[in-house]
C-alpha cells in the first residue's frame, strides 16, 4: 500500500498514542531497524486495509479485559471494520496457521530473520490432504501453511476471534526471536517511502 494512503493517519495516530516522542529512543534500542540501507523499507506493505487508527501500542498497558491488571502487549493494534483485508507486511513463507490461542485465528509469516504475526482474523483453521489452511468463506482467500506469499498480498480479514473487545488486527514483529516495536518499523517505512516519493517527483 503506497504511502499516500496512510501517512497522515500514521503520524496523527502515533501522536495520539504518545508514541512519537519515544521513537528516537526506540531507534537507538532497536538498531536492527536502522541498520542497512534505509531504502529497503520501501518494500514493506502497510498491513491492513480500511485503517481507522491505532488502538493499543506495544509495551505495558492496562488490560482491556481484566480491570486494572497490567500486562505486556506484544504488538500494535490497528482498528479497521470487521471484514477488512489484511496484507502481508513482507514477502516470505507462511510457517504456521492456528486458532487455539488468545490471538484467535492467526497467520505467522517468516521473512529471513523476521517473523510477522497477524492475530484475530476471521475464519478458522481447517485441514485437508494438502495440510492446514485458513477457512474464511466469502474472503476469496485460502492461505495455507507452507505457502510463499508476496509483500502486500492479502492473507486474511479483520475479525474478532480470540481475546478481543472489537474488530482489529494485532500485529507482532520479531527479529531473530526478539520482539520489535512495530511503530518503529512503520516509522522507518514512512520515512523511506516518503523519500522515495520525493525523489520520484524530482525526476520529472
């Protein structure tokens, strides 16, 4: 998804969540995002269509379902209407589909040293002679465990499976097994894609 579809919402929502002031520190702590050519981030895809806003950031928070209990939130939540399509952030291989945890119906994708996880999807896991896949009738999709997918490819739809109080995508990122704040990655993508758009405009 190109930057003009989500850049304004990205900046505004990060400020609302109080994430923007933390981004500098996050880049220092999670140097993997800043290493290598910045232009690589233009290949990433924003992970949800019909994006409405960020509802819960990465890190410690008050539990949305358990009163005042504090819990660690391992990803970033994207609000979107029920049934909105979810896109793979990066090209890779589907290493797992599942529906038996608090994440609900889930797709895990591996892209080199990165693993990106998509939770609370519509549908359920089904099995046939070819293996496990997400059964989401009406989606026009059939995402199978083991298949290769492209960046930006639709891999499911926003739902309310698992532990959730409303339709949204919970998105978790791991690099070499360690959690990475998705907001930091989105900021890197935003900067790289904005720069690419500017250079493209200057070339005419």
